C-alpha cells in the first residue's frame, strides 16, 4: 500500500493507538466565562479554553476539514490538501489552505507559523503528536471512530467543531438536513421494493496480482448509514472495534451470496481494483452479484470516513445506484 494509504483512516498508516477511553459519549459542552472567551470540552473530556469563537483553524484529519467547510469556516491549514481534494468532494475547499503535512505526522513548525486560534486533531494521533501541537495553539481532539455509534459520533464531532467556531446554528440545520436525507432515502428504497435488501459495501486495492478487499461491516459508518436506510449487510467477517472494517480477498466474496455489491474506488489514487484488477479472475466472474449485474461502483470522491456532507453524498449515490 502506497498512495492507497490516503484512503485509509490515519490509524492504518501509523501504529494503532488506544481509542477506547479517549472520548466520551456525552455531548460536547461549552461554558461561558462572561466575555468573548469560551471553554469547550473535547472528546477526551478535556476542557480547552479559547479566546473566542475560532476563526483561524487548522485541521489534521479530513472529516474535520469537511465539517469546517460545511459550517462555513475556511481552514488555514489542512493535512494532505491533494489527498483531501481527491477523496472528499462533498465539501470542496473554497480557499487555498497551507498544507501542514500528512494526516499522521503534521508539521508542528508549519502549524505554528499559521498562528491558528485552535487546532483540530483526530484521536488517532499519538499523545506525543497532540502534545507537540498544543505548543502552537489550543488543541481540540475529535473522536476518530466508534463502531458502537458511528452516526452519533459523527454528529457529536460536528457539534463540537461548531461550538469552537461559533457556528452552532449551522450545525443544527446541517444535522436536520442529514436526518431528512436518511428518511427520504429510506422511503425511496422502500418504494422501489428494496427495503431489507442485502447490500455489501467495500473498497480494495491491488498489489501485484493480488486484490485485497476491505469490507465495511456492521459498525462501520457506511453500513450504519445503510441500516438507517432500511438495508442489511451480508458480510460474515468481523470488523475492528473502532472503524468496523474487515479484511478479506476475492475468495471471501463467495460468502456474500446474491447481494448487491457496492464499492468505492478512486481513479486518481489506485484506480479500480475490482473492474480492472479482477476482470480476468475466474472466482470474481463466478460470483452471483457479478453474473446478475448487481455490482455498483459509486462516484469518485465520496470520503468513506467523512462527516454529514460526505454521508449525504453517499446516500444520494447509493440510492441512485440501487434504484436506477
């Protein structure tokens, strides 16, 4: 895996960090101090003091960047701008932020030069990295993933970022719009006779002649969204406790059965491991969903680990693919 690492959450590109216990299931809190300053409680349960609603914001993870843009805040610093542009098209950058390095190893010197009001950091970053960043500006840590409550965790992050930037009303309207999108999508699928349809979501990558498949199983953000849409997952493999991601190969796809197979790829980063990498593979060609034309590649640029904008984009793409 080289460039394909951009499509992975940071935890796959760096040493796995302990996610359990680094967040809280309670809604973020804001405490007024009687002036323009405010105190925000982040996913660690840590109180972070700000001089006021943050205007100059740096973000180390793409879902944080997406949330900022969605809330109308243009980040001054973004990790891997090129990767974000390719993988998260739901909330395109409206400015030209400084690239602060990789998502796993942001440059503290670069961040410091931007003089941010606050730094948004993923809980996948090491404690050492967060400590170093805190020397440049206050750091708010968002919960990267939680396979027990991905959608609520996603909303919590949006509300947390909104509190730090004074955009709470926008966050409320965004969450309401997303919930409506789910309800509308569920109705469209039901009207099309697809309620309870088995849908397997995955992505993958090719190394040499080998294609690896990453199932998005129960507990992943995409499959949790599918569940809200009235769909079911046929995956038999288990996912990790944070992201709900499994691992298999083309042989493992034989256990999916005659489900709908939906996948995400990116022409600018790894190409299409299924249509191209498996086009001559006998096992792939024998799969029921391949033979029955139930394979759907969703459009490039849907960030699988994104926020409400990406998930709205995903719902539109998925419902469109299944009902066409």
